[in-house]
C-alpha cells in the first residue's frame, strides 16, 4: 500500500512514518525541504518536494496513493487548507485519515483551532470518500518538553491548569495508532480519541519529574492568559499565543481529563505514561 503523508516533519509526522515503514508500507512524504527533512525521517520514506499550494504535485500523489494522512499545522487558515486537500482526495477517490485535535474542544463553539477541526471533520464526512479520524489529546512532546526547559533553567514548571488533570499522550503511541488506521479500512467511519493511561495534574507531573531525575521541581501557578503572554514574548504570533491561551483555558476546566482505551484497541498495547516519557527523556530535564 502507498500512503501519502502530509505534515511529515512536525512532532507527530515522523512517528507515523516510522510506524508505517515498520509495517512494510510505502510512504510518500510531502516536504518543503528534502535536505532538512531527510535526517528526521526513516531512510525508506520517499520524499516529495512541495507544499500544500503545489496542487499538481498533490494531485499526482493522491492519484497514486491508497490513503492520505491529513495533518497540517495549526493556524488561522488550517480548515481552508485541509478542506482543499479533502476536495483533491475526493476527486482522486483516495481514502483520508485525518489527525484532528483534542476531542473535548471539537465543536462549533470550541477554541478556534478546534472549531476549524470540527469544520474539516464535517467536510470530510460529507465528501463521499472513505475516512477515519484520530483525535489525540495534548502531546507529551509539546507540554512536557516545554516543562523540561523551565526545569533546567529555573527548577520549576509553570502551572496554568490549577488542579485540573490532562491525559497527555506520547506521539509515538499516536503514530502507531494512526499507522494502524491508515492501513486497515475496517476503521473507516470511526473517530478514535487517543489519550495516555491517566490524567495527572501539573503538580503530579512535577512530582514524577522530581522522582525520575532527582531535581527538586517547584510548581508556579499562573493563569492561561499569563502563559499566553509569556509565549508571545518568546516570539509566538498573536494567533499562536491566543490559541495557547484558549486551549489552556479549556484544559483548566478539566475538559481534557478523560481517559480512553482507544490506543490499546487500535495498537494492541497500552499507551505510555508520563513517567515512561520522563524516564526515557531524563536528559532533557538535567541538561
């Protein structure tokens, strides 16, 4: 089977591609810069130079592929980009597996990025092509890696969630689940909500980091707005900082404390825990 992969070089894409290659599938990955992408991806992945605006290139890849992984960066035009790709897949008759966002927010009145995912999911469901959707919760590679930087620099993590927990998921588990869905049409028409095995609070995560690294990690309570302002000061765009503020505000209500068994259902194994991730990435916290 040939799988056409978009979003190949972000936090998640390399994990999906690695899992597909391990399954023996042919992968064609759309990348802007093959030279930069090559070290990030398995040697067996075939690189296609282009971007989402390279319509003839995308059309040719879709015509030759059995399935497309629909994964694009968050941004104010995310839904428009994804809907265009869905339309191209529809014309080619190519099955689509979409990576969506945090399930709790995918509704018409959710945070902007989640509203856009809602719109794209609906467009996909109405398209007429076979489809499936995976909805991962927050990535460990995003939130815990960000914590590692402040642990190294200041011996603390900033907590914008108060006492709410969040069922963070490892991109490796999302990649394995996405690869399974991409290669098996029995998953068509399904939404898989992917989480870790538990929903720890930031205080509990800090305790795990301390136990696994030997660093005395303190917790500094902040508001979602303060976290967004700090991100803006580090160079994030207004949209990105606003997106972060919205998502943290939703997480703070406890909306993403849900835990599912979907990773195990799809992959046959339990998802990795925060402790597993910290233990395997101890060097990030200690420098």
